[in-house]
């Protein structure tokens, strides 16, 4: 039990997480040879989409063992658009390693992540990676970490040399130095040039520990050297309680043994072991769902309590569903190693749990539902359509499957336009999902920007007279209507009223007139969009006892509208949405400027709940916001976000109206 550790590897995209995991696996002998990201041969980046992009696109699982621990590593994609899904995986680990590059300016990219970990009290450390790279700046990066997160983020290791001189690290607690020699860690003396910086850094480490340990603090004040055991105990307790955040160093790609050993050591000694009870009733939670078109579905779950057998009958308490497991596996990337059972603290894949989704709680019957992390609303939408005719049922089944695998995707029927849309965190996310869809299910889809739901309306009343008369062989067609059209207040819809006096149009034809009117209103005079907010009155007319029919009156009603609407001062209406953006203070003015440039109307601008952030509320035309999430992220280094909802329809400015008209007639 105490051997077990579950650790997520997180941090900005490209910081070297997948490479570092590969180094650890190789170091432990869990894989015969290290793969590389550029060759597409790593353990955790096995999905074709990840290999194509040379970037993790989804959460991957790996495991390894040393003499002292059994470790499950969870490789979390760093690219913001793929990282959202990792929140589920983070709900199933006991600690996290944040891998960053030795570049001070990049530190703030980890702010949201660190907040997420702190909210959950999840112990974590920073691993400053790629110290072999020219231009590495460890001191600057550490200073930026302190400036951003305070002094509880503190170096436990410092590098020996940097860039082309990078050789290894000094363990400040142990006061020992290690360098890589042919990939193997070797202990050396701390050289005289490093004595002073090591002493200074060690003092900072002890002071940080002293903040949570009065006894240690007293020793520091009295100038007494604290015993090593006390330092070790404090490091363990304060890291595992998320009080201090140790900073470690290395270069996952080069000094293999050193970086991997140092990390394994910290994971063993300072990260907590799971505390579940294998004998208790089963409680597990699904962290990730993988769907293979052929071999079926795997639900990767963290077992919190109890023991899970390969053929167990389970209750999904999140949806009140009884399911039966059809196999149990441990995952090494895409490889599945069968197990007969697994117990509290383990992360395993369970086969064929139909209907079970990521985030769900599984129990042996107990009515326990574990909390699920809140994930961002997908805001980037594309309209999708199968390239070939395909029955709707098959299409929606496949779409449901890819959403099952990635809960940050969503399929919707758009309000007003009724278009089928795929929504994701951003353009890359949605495009990758589409690529996956066509690969897995041989389903070719067309995607295009979603339609904007324009509307048309009128600004003046008019009266129109329409006579439909047609003679064909037998008996003819005759209908005569006089119709009044009046504007209505915005948002009040279309109403129809008859004001026939003396039966000039018999009652049985009134519904036909209304039908013709409403049909004609589906295609407005400006650009063919539905016409809204008007009142139509049938005020007069004439009929013929033989030639009049419902069909004839329906046609006459439609004619009246087609002739009358252009005389009513028609205007194009565009959808206006309510936007609420939360952005870092330093980018707030850029956001305001951006919204104004998009014809937005800023309503308020105030400090957000989150420190250092501003909340901007505005109304803006939906047509201007198609790619807004991308723009917002660029302007805020990925830290900003927004929500929106349809607010109302407003008359579009002439320029917009003109270009919409041109687009339609093109
Ligand atoms: N110089 C240097 N490059 C590295 C190191 N670790 C990873 N890389 C490179 O950085 C890139 C991103 O690595 P990857 O493991 O995919 O990063 P991830 O996105 O965090 O998983 C790849 O080209 C790696 O070869 C390192 O320690 N030093
Ligand atoms: Mg990766």
C-alpha cells in the first residue's frame, strides 16, 4: 500500500513532459528503450493525432516500479485546448509535477493550473526542465516563481552549470551533489564555486519550511543547524500537505539518470501514498474514457476504496446504472496488461462499461457520488455535415462516441439556425476531434463556420392588395385579399388577425391566408432570412363560389407578403450576444479595445473575484465573435476566458446589411 504513488505530469505545452515520462520509464526498466516525441515513438503520445502534431492531444497513462515504489504516471496535455480534459485525470492522482522551461516569461502560463491544484490541495512540485538549452535562466525562473506564487515555492535542488555547462544538481536538504556520467547519476563534491549559492538557497529552503514548523524556525533564529531527519520530515509533511512547493531541476532529454532518479526520489519520499482501504466497499471514479472502434470501450478509473475484480458488477451512481465489467487492465500507453483484480489506490482500465461516462462514480452499491471537476464551456463552434449521405442515426451515434471519449467536446443543434454544430475548446481542439472522427469511423465530414442567425423585420406599415387568378382547362383559381402589415415591437414575433366584414372572404379560407403569409415570411426581402416582429391583418378581399379554394387563398396570402414587405422599409436584424469576459488586468484595455472594434457595447468593467483579474461585460454582434475565443486567448496568454448567451436581435448597420446581402446573392 505505501509503495503506491499516482502522479500527474502537467505544465505548459512543449515543456518536455512526455519526454520526461519516457526517461523515467526507461530508468526503471519499464520500457526497453526510450522513444522520442519527434519520431512518434513515446509511450504516452501514441494516438495518431498526437504523433502527427508531435504533441500530446489527450491524457496518457504509464506505470513503472523501483525498489521502493509502484508509480502510475499520468501524462497531461499542456496545450490549453487539450488541457481541459486533464482536469478529470487530476481528480484521480495524489500529486503533480509541473514541468516548465527555464524561461521566466513562461511562468505565468502556469497560474491557472497552480490555482486548480491549490484549490484541490493537491501536492505538487515544479520541475525546471531543459536546463541544457542555450539561454536557460534558472535564477530568473525561480525569481519569477516566487514573484508569482510567493516563497512557499522554493528550490530543493539547484542546477550545477547551465546551458552547455549543465551537469547535474545539488540537493539542498541533503547537501549532496549529483552529476550525470554517461546517463548514470554519480555523486561529486560540491565545488567551491557553488558553495555560496548553495548555502544561500539552502537557507531559503529552511526558512520556507520554518514557516510551518515553529521548532525549525527557533533553530534557525538561534543559528542551530537543524538535524537532517527534521528537514526530511518537514519536506515530506509540508509538500504532502501542499504547504510548500519544491522546485527541482533537470533536463529530461539528456541527463536521463539524474533527472529521473531525483524525481523518483522526491515522489517516493515527499508525495503522499493513497490512503484508501482495500477491504472497504468499492468506490472508484472514471478519469478518462477511451473508445476503440473494434475492441470497444475502456474506462480508466481511480479506485479510492475497496477492490475491483475483472468481472465485477458495478453501480454507476452518477447515473443510477448497473453495469458489468468485461475485463480489467493496467495501461502502459496503448498497451493493456490484463489484471484479475485491483485495489484501493490503483488506476486501472475497466472494459465495456456501457453508458458510463468520464467523471462517473462506480461503487459496489453504496450511494456515494464523487465530485467532478468543473470544466470550461466549449466556445469554438463549427457547423458539420457528412460529405456523403448518411443516416442521421449513424452520424449521431459516432458523434456521441467522440464526445464520450472527450467530455470537453459538445454536439448541439444551434438555436435559430438548427445547424448541427461541434463545439470544442478552440479551433485546434475541434479540428483534431474531426480528424479523429474520420480516422476511427471512416466518416468524412464537411466543416464550415457556423451560420449567423440573421433575421429581417420592417419599420413602416403598408396596405397591399393581391389578386390571384388562374384559368386552367376545367375550373380556375381565384382569390383576392387586402392585407395590412404593421411593425411590432422587437422580440414580439409575428401575429395574424382577420378583420373581414360581411363574409367577403369566407371563414374557411382564413387559415389558408395565414398559412400563405407565414410561409412567405420564412424568406425575407433583404437576404432571405426569416421576417420577425410584425402584425398582419386580413382586412378585405373577394372570392368566387366555384374557383376559390384554400390553395388559391394561400397563394394570394404569400403574394401579398412578397409584394408588400419591400414597401415596409425592411431592415436586417443581427443577433446580439451578452459577453462576460474574465481577463488579467494587464490585458483588460486590449480586451476593451478589441470588443469596441467589434462594434461591442461595453456595459461594465470591474475587478473579478479572482485576484488580478477584471470582469468585462459587453453586448456584441454574434457575427463578430466567431473566432473570439482564439483572439481572447492570444491577448491574455491563455489566461482569459468568456461566456456568452443570446441576448436580442438589433438592426444591423447598413454596411453589414450590404455585405450580408452580397454574400447571399454571390
Ligand atoms: N533541449 C531539451 N529539449 C527537450 C528536453 N525535453 C524535451 N525536449 C524537447 O522539447 C520538445 C517537447 O517535448 P515534449 O516531451 O513533447 O513536451 P510536452 O509537450 O511537455 O509533452 C521536444 O522536441 C523534445 O525533444 C530537454 O530536457 N532539453
Ligand atoms: Mg506531451
